[in-house]
């Protein structure tokens, strides 16, 4: 995705209608499902310090080096975890629990039809990749 951004900047072209480009504070991550019949259990997210982390699932089969990411491919709800600047560092991360549960269940449903899924993770308000640990827990059905 970074190559696409650089190529557009270098040639002075514009993105396609509906194309989603990677922003400087975002990264794409891949999740491989070894087992496809899964039930979502919970998220495990840790953040050192304060900041905001947003996890967005990509719904269609997408290959970062071969196809452009389109906004219609992004799943809702997104997962957002945060700790405010004034919060103690031992305080658990805040999140919208109902959205996180629904998002996890949608990921488990997607695993039934594909073996690989990609996610965009945005790091904001002081969060950086080296300060964040994120994983999902599933149980086999």
C-alpha cells in the first residue's frame, strides 16, 4: 500500500474513486486462520502509556501488492481501544464492548469462508506499533 501512495505522489496522479490509501499512522496486518470453524472468545489488547488504536477489518479477499483497497471493502463496526492521557497506566483500556463483540463475531464468520484476512490498524494520540500488542482469542466450534 505504501508503494501505491508513493507511486501516486511521484506521478502526480489521483487515487481511484472509492480507493482507500494508507495514511502515515496506519499499517496493514495479516491474520491466517489455521482452523476455519471458530467461535469468537475475546480480544487481548495491551497499550503502553496512552493513545488510541483503531482496528478495521477488510471484508473482501485483498492482496496488498496486487489490488487497490476500496472503502467498500472495510468492515463495520471498527474496533477502537484507548487510554486517555490523564488515565493511570494500570487502568484497563477502554473500548466499546458491544462493537468489539460484534466485530469479533464477524471475524469468526469471515474465517469460515477464507483462510486469510487483513486488517488496517491506526495508531493515534500517542499510540505507536511498538507500544501496542493485539490478538484475538477463538475457540474451535
